[in-house]
């Protein structure tokens, strides 16, 4: 039998073959072990990551829910505060309008006082006196001017406070709108799941957005807005109370001054009427006396004429008896009687002439004084007419003397419990 030819190449020994088989078996067992450990670790990691992811998602949903509750709570607080601010705005606006009406109502009393002062300037002579009516009218005019300044100051303060409330309302509205948008965003985030469409990976989602605030800053911001709103409403309420009290005080001051002025005017009219009546009586009495004096003057003149005739008679008798002849030209009792009669008549005539002169002088003085009294009576009647016109002019004043509130009504401080909110926001 011939020998087989040998193929060229490396030959391994049996031991090498056995060693290779053993190595393969050992390596297979090791890889299977490693694979088993890896599979166990993978399953454990899957379970752990699944649980962690579910927990994290649950925690995130809880945090979102808590955050929505916190934001909703602040939203409700801001909404209630904004409604109160709106109510306060409405009430303060009404208070400002009432003050403006009170200011406008002072124009008539001031016009009446000025008109009365102008009317009383038309008095003449001794009737143009600086009496208590002038003092009260000037005091009333000064009081009304001061009242107008006080009311205008309250109006300006109310306007400034309305601006503050408007600014506070704007801040509350802006914060409230942000809270509502934040609630909407967090609610939409809370509604998202892994199966929701429109979810995707985002570039750098863990970045901190610019302008971000801390939770403390976030809560402090809303708290500051609410605190400012409450402070503004308290200031507004105090301003309304002060304005209402001031209006009531002004009403009382104007009413008291109106009554004092009317009383002084009526008292002055009463005094002038008494002076008029007294002067009219004096004029009438003087006219009666003048009439009697004129009669007496006529009587004196008539008696004087009669005495002149008697004197002529006596003179004629004496002159005629001088023509008696001889011894019959005697100074007898007739002669002495005629002489005595002439002397008596001359004395009587002299006395009557003097008395007549005195009577005429007295009558002339009475006539002059009568003219002065008539002139003064005319001025008194004119002054009384002016006073009566002033009194009639003051009837234009209402009993409240320029305010729109009832004089008998008690003082009631305004509150912020009336009115409706005008804040219009889209509640989600």
C-alpha cells in the first residue's frame, strides 16, 4: 500500500484542539453569564426608570396642580380686590361729582351777595351807612369764596386719588390677566400626556428664561399690588369721609351765615320802616303846624290891620280935638284917654309886628326843615326800596344755601359698599 501525500499547512495537536474546545466552552459560558447579568440589569433599569419616570410625571402633575391652585387663589384675590377698587372708583367719582355740584351751587349765593352789596351802594345821603347788613354781606361773600376754594381743593384731591386708583386698578388688571394666562398655560401643561400630539423635543428646554422671578418675588409682587390697592382704597375712603364732612360743615356755615345776613337785613328794614314812619309823622305834624301857623299869621296880619285902623281913628280924634277953641282946648279925660289909647295901640302894633315877624321866620324855618324832611324821607323810601329788593333777591337762595344736600338730613359718611364692578376680563 502506497503512502498518502500530506497537504501543506499548519497542523494543531490534539492538546491544542482540546484546549481550543475548552476555551470556546468557557467563553460561551462567560458571555452567557454576562448576557444574563446585563439582561437582569436592563430589566431592573427598565423597571426603575419606568417607575422613576412615572413618579416624576406624577410629581410634576401634582406640582402643576398645586401651582394652578396657588395661581388661581391669587387670581381670585386679585379679582376680588379689583372689583373693590372698581366699586371705590365709582363711589369716589360720585363723591367728586357731588362736590362739583356743591361748588357750582355756590355761584348763585355769591352772585346774590354781590348783587345785594351793589344794590345797597345806591343809597344816598345819611342812608349810606356802614351797618351790620354790609358787614354780614361782605362776610358772606368772603365765606363763599373760601368755601369755593375748599371745595375746589377737595375736587383736586379726589381727582388725584382717582388717578391713583386707576393706576392701582391697571396694575391689578395686568397682574390678574397674567395670572389667568399662567393658569391657562399650566392647565394645558397638566393636560399633556405622552400620547398627546404636538409634543416634541425642544432645543435647550432647561434654560432659565430671561426675566424669570423667584417664588418669593412672585408672591411678593402680587402681595404688593394687593397691599397698594388696599392702601389706596383706605385713602380714598378717608378722603370721601373728609369731603362729606367738609360738605356738611360748609352747608352749616353757609346756612348760618345766610340766616345771620337775612336777620340783619330784616332788622335793618324794620329799623328803616320805623324811621320812615317816624319821619312821615314828623312831616305830617310839621305840615299841620305850618297850616296852623299860616292861619295864625293871617290872624296876626288881620289884627295888625285892625289895630292900624283903630290907631288912625285915635289919631284922627286927637287931631280933630286940637281944633277946639279957647279954653275948651282942655286936656280932659278924653284927651288923656285918647293918648293912652294911641300909646296902647302903638305898643300893640309893635308887639304884633314883632310876633308876626317871628311867626313868619318860624314858618320859613319849618318850610325849610319840611323840605329837608321830605328829601330825607325820599332817600329813606329809596333806601327801603333797595333793602326790599335785596331781600327779594335773597329769596333765590335755597334753604341749603348752595349745597345739594338736605339741611335737615344728618351727616352720613359714605362707604365703599355700593356700585358695580366695571372690570371686564375674560375669565377662563
